[in-house]
């Protein structure tokens, strides 16, 4: 497993738990507003320092009395065939696991849930259906059935007993209130939905770096309109 980063303590990435976050290298999407380009773009991946699996698991063993959970994110973790065995090894140390995913691999998502290898899932819903392919920036064979896979992952989470959330990063120029309402119509009802304000930091497409995020008041206005469709609906 190629590990491109490790946040040794986070109080916010796994709700209610002290956690570490491990960043796996590689992603099958190319969202222009993504600010993890060093984990996504091949040219930048070559320059990214790698953390050995040995050092990572040594860290987890040392922190067993201090940490409760590990957040596995990327890039996109589910493109890694070894993800189940990697997570199983973390679970054996007694940690809870939160998976961050773009939902493009429902098969491995269901496997992880069925085998009780994950405890919480945060799935990004990038856009309404008609804008999805444009916003995730993929072409050719990768486009095949991607929306069906996203919909399958949404369905898996809503029908499972696992704790989960959906979330959308709201980007000026890409998302407006009507787009969020279309997403809500697609995924409702659900346990949790979070609106995340865009950050212009080292984005995959440099044009986004100078883009000003929406005022928080704008997102709160949307949140107020859509909150009846979810158990929890908040702005981050």
C-alpha cells in the first residue's frame, strides 16, 4: 500500500473520536478543485515522500492507548486491491475505521461493510447527475457506468446498518443552489449530509486557486432549505 501522508491526530475527521488519518496515493477522478494533487497527479506523486507500511503500523502500535480510530482516505482508497487486507491489519490493532471514498467502487465498499472492516463511511457526492462527468474530469473508458456505480454506492450505504455521511464540496462556478437541490433530490432521505465550503489550496486545476469561496451565509441558506430531508445536515 502506497502511503503518501499521515496526520497523527485529528479531532474532526472522525466524529466523536480521536483519530489518525492515513492518505493513500492514487485516484481515478480528476476534480479540478481537489487540493490533494500530490496524491492524484502522476507527476506530483513521483515527488511525494512515501511512508513505509512498517513505519505506519509501528506508529499505530505505539499510539494504541491514545487513539481510537484511523481515517483511511486518499486520493481514492478503493482503487487499491489490497485495501481490505490493509484495513484488516489496522482493525486487528483495535482501531475503529472510517473510510473516505468517492463511491466509484461499490463492489469493494460492500465487501468492506459485509466483512465488518469499516465502521463509518464518508462519501463525496460531487455534483448532480448531469454535471458529474464534467466535474470529476474523467474521459474514455473510465466514464463507463460511473454514474451507475455512484448510485449503487449511495444505495449500499442507505440500506446498510453502517454509520455514514454524504458530503458535497460547494465550488463557485460549478455548484449553485439549484445544483445542491438536485443532489438532495437524488440522495434523500439519508442520515447525514454536509455542505463543505471550497478551499483554494494547491488545486489540481490552478485556475481554482484564486477562486473565492461562497460566503458562509449562502451555504447556511441552502442548509436551512434542505435540512428536513436528513437526520443531520450541516455546513462545514
